[in-house]
């Protein structure tokens, strides 16, 4: 079957760094996406990885290891507005996005 | 230009009734997806279509869910004989071709509550 696993909830301090992990088992692989979703809003695209390695975009970085079926989203210099759910999604062999349940990130001052 | 829009934003339906949710995708996008998102369970694909061809990839929930595409950039998700378990946020997304390495652009979602 297809499975995406990520922690349900994480807590971090403003100004700190947090890493959100995602492991996956899917039928085929056509890229891994990270989305940010604030309560009551639609997901917003953050990053896309299809090759192994680290992709950096400002305060956000995303890493992928295809052989391990593993990715992480790294958030630096955390701000209160980063409090949201972070969704990991994998494109399968049919180019459909298979979603994880999301990680709720709570930022404390 | 305009992004993906959905209507209504909120819908309350009595159990057993049929409902229809509308999605206006980005002009020029070929592939349109419908997802259902429930709290704590993530999102599941309900169906997607490329151009005029409708393909139901999820196979579930069987029978009661269908999508029509009366125009290239419009899709209507129909839910027949709604059940309380259908209460969720229904997200519509579109992509340019639906090919690999493409980002899907999401609408704001329709929050459905079945009583």
C-alpha cells in the first residue's frame, strides 16, 4: 500500500530551528512536495524535491533521500507566523499526490 | 491572473441529500483534481480529470462521488446521498498538464457539514 508518515505535532521556540521529517512508501515516485497550511486556508506550496539532496529557499530548506524514502523540511529563524500545519505529499506513478496527515507546528515565544 | 476558486465556501446539508460543489480552475490548466481533507487524516484524492476525460483514480468512496467538467476550467463535484462521514473540506486543485514535476495550485476549499 501507499503510506506517508510524519509526526502529528511539534513544538518549537521563536527564533530557533525545527526539522519536520517525512517517510514514504508509494507505488512509484514523481517528486516530493511540502505544503504549509494555516487553519481554515488551502495549502500553500513550499518546496519540491525530485533529486537527492538539499534545496534551500530562504528560511526553509527541504531534503530528500530517495533510497531511504525520507525527506525533511527545515525551518530556521522561526517566527510566530510559521505556526501552521506542514503537509508532506508524494507524487506516485500516476502523478497523483499522496498526502501525509500533516504536522502541526506550534511556535512559542 | 486569478487563481483557483471554489464555491460555496461553506455548505450545510441534511443527511441523505445530494450536494454539488463548484471549482473554477486556472485558465489553460489541463488537469483538475478533487481532494477531501479531514482533520487528522490528511487528504485523499477523490477524482481527477485531464481535459474532458474523467478518471476516477481513488475508487473510493464508491458510487456516490462523481465529477463533471462542463467547461475546460470548471468542474463540479457531486456527492449523492450525503452521509455524516462526508463532512470535510473539499479541495480543488489544478495543474498545467498533470505531468511529472508539476505543482498543483489549490483553491480555498469548500467546508461541508452534513447533519
